[in-house]
C-alpha cells in the first residue's frame, strides 16, 4: 500500500528510494523498514531500497541452425531489498538502440532468438535489465555474436607466390602469371604454389565453417606434366613470409588429374572448411606431389622421369585463379 509522511506542509508519498528518518535518542536515525498495525498484527508498509538487483547478464550466445538463430543463455538475478519486480532480455543491432525481446526468469535460463535471412552474417547484441520494486535498475554489459552467414560467396586471392625446397621463394618469377607445383630441378627443388587471401576469408566466415566450398585452378596450356593429380593444403599467412612457410600438413583437399589448358573446381574437405572458421588470415597452397592417398614432397602421378612440375595461372593473369567458393546454408 502507499505510505505517506507529513513534511510540515502536507502529506507526501514515499517511494522505495526515499529514506525516512525518525528522532530517537537525541538524534535522527535513518529508517529502512516501516510497519503499521492493522488491529491484528504488524504489517510492513514501506521498505527503503536504493540498490539495484545483483547478478544477471548474458552467459553465452550460440548459433542454432534449426531456428535459424541464437540460443541466448542468461544468468539469474536477485534483490535482497525490495525484490525483483521485472527481468527482461533486450536486443540491439548496433549496441546503441535497445528494445525488449521478452520477460525472462529470475532463476536464469535460455531464450531462442530467430534471425531473419537479411540479418545473417551481421553482428547482434544482447543484454539483461533487472528492476526491483523500488524501481532501481541493473543493466548488464552487452554481449554480441555474429549470425552465421547465408548464401554463396566468392573470395579471390590478394597475392601469390611459389616456394622451392631449394632456393626458397621464387623471386625470379616476379609478378608473372604463373604458379608452380612439383619437382623442377636441383636448382629449385620441389615447388609449393601459394595463394594468399589476407583477412578476406575471415570477413566472410565470421567465425563459421562453410557448409561446402571449392577452390578453382586453371592449368597453363604449356610446360610441365600434361596431367597430374593436384593436392591442396592450408596456411595462415596474410602474405608471403620471409622464410620457409610453416604450412598445415593434415588439412588438405585432393582431386583427380587436371590436364593442361583446363580449369577445375576442387571440393574442400570438412577439415579445410573448419580451418576457414578459425584463421584470421587464410591461405591455400599446392603440395609438390600426391600419391596413393598421401601428400608429400617427392611423389607425383601421371608424370614421367625428370621434371614433374605443373604450371598454373596466377591471379596476375587470371583473376579467378585460386578463387574460393564458400557456401553457407
């Protein structure tokens, strides 16, 4: 019920954050609780409370493909004073303008938040707001997550290079339109052709592995083996390193033979797609050889003795060389 005090000129209603005082023992003392007797017993009619609820906040945000959308987990909240009167989950697309999504349990729990197709790939913000009976409010820090992208995305290489097991990076190739793979000679050793994408892949992925993907290559119509099996690995260099590249050795994509003068799309394995989700810089390279299901620096198929190298167009001569096609459902 409302509680009133007389301030010498009239009766004023107390709110939960008004602190009443009484004179006792020669001085004024702050009052926290006021009780009134209704004829049968004492009833609390007022409680002073100027502290907001404790706890609350977002504990985790995870993508739920079946919605599609987010599962937003939130913590419990409580108030030792006047008690929690409302507890809300709020949403923002820009961490500035907020709207209430729904009322939530003070005991904590989770809420399913659907994301429209047009908002896939965008960042989303969530927070909790707890209010007590005295109208004190506690707003949690905002937590955010990107929604899984939706659609087909094409990512082209920003640069390229060929590394030789003898001689290192092929500076003699300069910015010409070729990438080499395979054995050339003792002068150059085994060749590892590289594509570099910088942060372009991460900008698409938003931390999610594609559901499927391919890499496109085009073989030059001349030079090297007429046909050879191609095998790809991944790396996390933004551009050509100064020394030998520390490429991944267990995440690779293989295909059947690719003949001279032909383009091919090679399917990326699930392990390769997983690398796309975690690398801030993502790149692909070609192993020098592939034989009997194993990639290595010595084996090659469909090639005779002597040089077993293959020549591929680089992004300098073919903008689609090493182009990645990433599909998100």
